[in-house]
């Protein structure tokens, strides 16, 4: 008996529900017809990826697992310090696969966090695991090729690549890696505007490359370089993982946002920029899909976890334009943008279909997500407001000086305001400073509409409104719909500015668009159909129960901000 746990990053219930009803997700339809389908409340107060995955995988809230942001504030040296929530040592509560190990049950994991220890090893309970996100060497990049010069050198991180533009008019590009152990010295040929191809840089590293024509220029693009690592006790799984194509952890979204591939649809583009961006995310789908297949075909595990990030990548760049409840919504392009969202979700659904095909009658399949996503139009530079109100201070170089500040928005950008270290041990002064900070931020308005951008403040546990009398040290800011916080300190100009990304998820405001998808089929899981709204702690409890172990999921924190329930 095996439980297969598939996680689609940022797969919002409202998106998945709509796509499934359109008939676009046949694998999910198989689960919905036979089992449970629900919306799941994510981690709170912060619902960025690490806290939300920690809640999903441990079945506990951030107050217990201690992952409180994408980077965790106060976890390093100094009050303004922060470290990655994916660092070894987190989460403070045990993920499900650690609980299974105590009962001699094994796990196989595809790019799940918190599997490899400080020493890079895994425990004897791991059948097989692959992970690469923690070891990125260089981000994606673009090179403008000279169409006349024959041989041109391109640095991909520490690796040197030779690009040769061949005969016109096709302008085929020949790529060759400088000789090295395992390098693709024979090279490969790229035709402009054709599919991305994997390029092996040496025995341990690779990337994906493509050529594209933009405004008469020939661009050579790569997706970045990571060093994947594998471990476990199943040699067949490790062998198959070693044969997988290079790891691609994200598409080229920042380059797309900068207009490198031409104007975006919302800026008058013809969709070619979106097509190229989406094709880069397809590299991620191919990379993760190959790793998933390797594990599915060879594992001997009791639990198989398959993490897929594509839906988060595309959501951040495109979702707002087809979110009818967001001011980012663009009726003129929404249908076209939705087709891109659909295509990305179908890549994830295809992997889910292969999982369902692999599962036997006594196996269970659980589909989950860490959080949902909402449309976004503006960034709010909170520290600029606090500096201008005399509460936060800047250093001579213009950066935030947290040590001299009374109150500052934490550089971790997890939604939290912190009282400065000079107020430690003096709750009355801390309360007074935090009250002044809340008043200053509450007066912020959108310069174009006059709309207030701050909706309220939450207690650090996310279970109730902030209580400055009892706990003034840390308070979470809840922004109005379409506004997201940023720790960037501008030093001048408008505090509220247009956001380049159209989709976001930082603080859980109670909005149902931030609810994750949850679905499950298997022995003892009745075909209950719509199960309403559950807590995302429930998935871990369900996985354990299906494997014969029982652990009650913690009660949902008491309501903070009012929840909206339009699930579409």
C-alpha cells in the first residue's frame, strides 16, 4: 500500500475548480468523481511558499513549525536578520516522512524541501530523493548574438559556451560547451523560435537553451544552472534519476517582465512574449515530469511525494489579468491569458494522471497545494512610510537601520512590523511606537484612487487581530485587495506603486482566492464530492491515516480577517 502525494504549488481552488469544470483537467476529474474535492485554508498570517509547505507537510501551523516567511525573520544574527525558510533546521515540527520513519515506513520524494540534512545526507527511511533548489549556481540570462560574427563566447555561470551563428536566413545557432568532464562537447543546434533543448555542461550540471528573434535581434537564452543531488537506498531509483534531463527550477519570468522578449499582452504585445515565457516554464514541466516518472517507475516506498512548481511560476506573471475580482483584471486579454494558465495546469494534470495510472486499488492519491493566489496591482513600500513618519531610520548608505529604528517593516518581507531593539524590555514604549506605526500606515492611500491600502493588523500567530497592549513587539500588516507589501526602501517618491507581477500571496487575508486545492481518492475515502473548506493541516493527517497511522490535525486558528467565500 502506497500513498502518492502530489503538490501543485499555488494551485488555487478557484482556478482548479474552474479549469476542471471546463474539462481541461481530466486526471483531476477522475479524482473528483471518485473521492473528495475541497478548498484548503493556507498557513497564516504569512502564506508564502515555505510556511505554507511546512503547514502542508507537517500538519501544523507556523506557530509550531516556526517557518514564518519565505525567509524567516530574526533567525540569524541581529534583529533584521533572516534566513531561508527552506534551510536545514526548519521546520521545527517533523514532516510526514520523518514521522513515517519512526514506524519503519519509507518515502520517495521529488524536489520536496527539508529532506536533505546539514551534511547533505538523508536518513535510512528514504527510498530515493532528488532536490536541486538549494544549490542554484546561476540564474537565467540572455545573450544578444551578433548575426555576422561566426564564433561568440557566452558564460553560463562558471561554464564557457561557444555559440556559432550559421547560414542565413535560418540563422541556426550551433552551441558547444568548452571541453570538460561530461560536457556536451559535440554541441547541439538551435533554430530560432523552436523548442528549448537541454544542454549538458558537465557531469553534474546542465541547463536549457533556446533562440528567439525579437525586433530583428537574435537572442540566446538559458534557464539557469542548479546542481541536483540524489540520495536514498534504492539504486534503481537513483540510477533513473541520474538519467533525467537537467534541472530547471523556474521559467524566465523576470526577463519577460522586463520586456526582453517584446511587450507583454497588457502593454499592447501580440502574445509572442507570453508564448516564449510559457515555453521556458515547459522546461520546468519536462524536468520535473522526468524526475517524477523515474520515481514512479522504480520506487518501493510507502509514501511518494511529487512537488510541481509550474503553476506558481505562471500564476505570478499572468494570473491577475484573468482574476475578475482584481483591479488587475483585463477583459480584453483575459480569455487569451486564461488559455496560458490552462496550458500550464494541464502539464501538472498530466503528471497527476501518470500517478493515478501507477496507483493500485489499495493505494491512495492525495492532491494538494500550499496556497492559492490573488491578482495584484500595487506594491506598498512600508518602510518608506515609516521613515517619513520618524519611526524607522536609515543608515548613511540609504538602507534601513533596524537597530536605530523604533518600528520597521522586516526585510524578510513576510508581512511583519517589528519594534526596534532599543524598545526591548520596555513594553509601554514599544506599544506607543507600534500604535504610531499602525496609525501612520493606516493613513496610506492609493495616489490614483484615494483608496485606503491597509485593511488591518494581525497578531503574530495569525489567529486574531493585533493586540498591542499584550504583544506590541511583532504585528502583521493586512493590506487591501490588490496591494502587496515590499521591504524595498526607495528613499523618495510615491510609497504606493504599480507592481510588475500580476499575482501574489504574502499575508493570508481570509480571501478565498488564497485557498489551496485539496483532492483525495483511496480506500476509506468516500466519494463525498464537495467537502467545502478545510484546513491545510488536514492533508498530513490524511496521509498518515491512509498508512495506518493516526494523528489529529490541529484545530484551525480562530478567525482573523473576515473570510470571503466566493469560490467560483
